[in-house]
């Protein structure tokens, strides 16, 4: 009887995973630049030993390097502003609220000159609580509520990205009743789909977001008929975790062609080309340097505009996870270690930790790959093929699908998973009634909580079947 079942598309050992020379080494592109080991072999981030973090805050624990977030936000903004300035235009960079959102992080990125994009009333509330300027907030979403649209108008949000004709008419009526003019973009589907270094260009799209290119002229014509809306421009997003510029260049040709056609009917001051730039999750990932991305994308748009004899508009970008992803590390404590023979000549160590899919749903949702290292010590033991799994009652509760860790990994070891700053906390759940972990920011050798963790009492407090007496 086999001890494990392996999906036919999941090899026992991924082709890209090699036995490391040193299973303690930290791949530079994956970890925050401040991550290193102290003289005792303990991982430290921004000068804070992770063993101190465990003692003070417990595990699981999200750790975010504040200076890493700030530096990356500044680097991305400067790269696009420089690329745009070479062509005589301006660039604006939006932080993706859905990647990770807290008031502190909003203050960090807006302090570095970024605007913010949000997709719900909750995300908007966080941005406003952080003091973000409404004029530098963009509202996304395929099903914005009437309440959300009303709030956007009343606050004077810098832009609303329209996703359907129904939404267009709703927003126009709300703005008209309040006697204001709401700036809008429309999201269009270029037919280009990009993921890592590959992209696919098609004529049609079957998805919930945006308008087909062929339908956009009628939509823009309707916007221009309405005195309560101001058409700012087109918005196009081609994917996520993208390496390289080829997909953006292909998309730019299609979107600029539409932009030129629409320009005949009036000024179009903005073109938002989205983003979704990738980060390294494993040692073999090679994300494109942001300066190369900025130059390649802006140069492509400038070429397309020049060919059509139209001025280059202000360019907007939404770089996504690249701002915050690498800055995050999640800490776990090892609970059990179990060798499992998966073939006649292969044994895998199953290392169970005190978190899992409730704090990082991406492996279960998308088959996402991550790395891991023992963080509380170093080891001279031979590397062993390992699968890091969570504590939940799901066979798909995998934290790191395949990794080589020292073969003496043992209960009580601290395990660190890097590149978890984006889409981990924001996708976290209470599955199996597990409280969500806190988020701690580290900087200059000090740590502070920026999002409080939950307790079981917090979860029970929401259960209407628990009486006040029982809670006490």
C-alpha cells in the first residue's frame, strides 16, 4: 500500500530543486537584504534574532522588514519616473492594497511617494485611517456596491476604474445627484495573458474583469455624454508574478491603438498599464530588475505612440507584490517530523509546523512554491528532501512543497519561510478555528506589532451562540 499519493503533475522532486551545498544558506534574491545569521547561527532580520521574536510574540508570526518595504517602494517609483521622464512624461505608481494592507504599511508607501489602489470598502477604510490622500487613491473591483461608489464620490477619490456598463450608469447617477464630476478609467482586456516569463496573446477573453477592446469605444462615448463623469483613460492588467517585458510590449501595442482611436474624441490624460511584477520565491527564480522593466515598458509605449503620432500620456503602474513580497518572512515552530518512503529509493521528511493554509493559502490555491530554512540554528547534517506541512485537517495543507533542509530538523526548531509579505496575511483565514497570527515590523534592531494577532477568545466573541457568562 502506498504511503502517499502524488498528483500526476507533481513530481516527487521538482526538476528545478537541486541538493544544496549548504542547507543553511540564505538565497540572496529570496530573503530580505537584512536577513543573515548571527554568531550562533540564528536567523536575524533587520538586526532582530528570530528566537527573540518567538519568545516575545509566539508563532506562527508574520515578520515584515520596514526598511525593505520603504526601499523597494522608493526604487520602483524612481525607476518608472526616470523612464517616463526620458520620454517627456510623468509616471505614477500605485501600491496594491490587496497584497498586504495595514495602516502602517500605507504610511510607509505613501511616505515614499506611492498612490494606493483599493478594491473594497474595507481596504478603503484602512487607507483612509492611515491618512492617505483620497485624491491619490484608485478604486478597483468588478462588483463595487452602490455604497462603495457613493463613498468614492463623496470622498473625491482620484479615480474609479469602471468594469461594466451597469457600474458606469450607477456611478454617473450618484455623482450627478451630488453635483460633482467623478474621474474614471475603464478596464479593458487586451487579450494578453502573462505569467512568469511566458505570455499568451489571443483575440478574446473569458473572464469577469473589464471590457473587450472592441466594446470600449461605445463605453467611452457614453462616459463623454455624461456631465458627471470625466474620462481619464484606459486601464489594462495582463497578469501577476510576471517576469520580463514581452507581454507588456504586446499588450501596449493593442491598448495604445485603442488609446489613439479614442483620442480623436477628446483628451485622454492617463494610461494605466497595470503591473503584477514577479518576485523570487525560490533560489532558481530570476525576476527582472525593476529598472529593466520600467525602461522596457515605457519605451514600448513611447514607440507605439510615436508610430501613431500621438502624445505620450501620463503613465500609471500597479507593480503588485514586488513592493512588499520579499520584505516578509513567516516564522513557524516545528511540531513533528516524520520520514515517509515515497518510492523504493526515495524518502521524504514531512515536517509539520504550527501554522499552514490558514496563514498562507497560496500553495493550496495556486500550487505556489516557497523556500524554507531552519532559523533557530545551523546544522552540519546532510540535506534531506522535505515537505513542510501545516496543522490543518487537509491533505493539501502544504506550506513548502519541496525543499532540502538539514536531515536533523527536529521538534522545537524554528522554521522560516521567506517571500511571504504579499498575499499571505491578506488571504489568511480562521480555518479549523485557528486564530490569525500577528504581524510584526522590524527595523534597526527593534520589533513592534503592526497588526495584532487573534486569540480563541476573539473568535468566540463573534459566535452568537456563546453567552456572556460562558465567555467570562
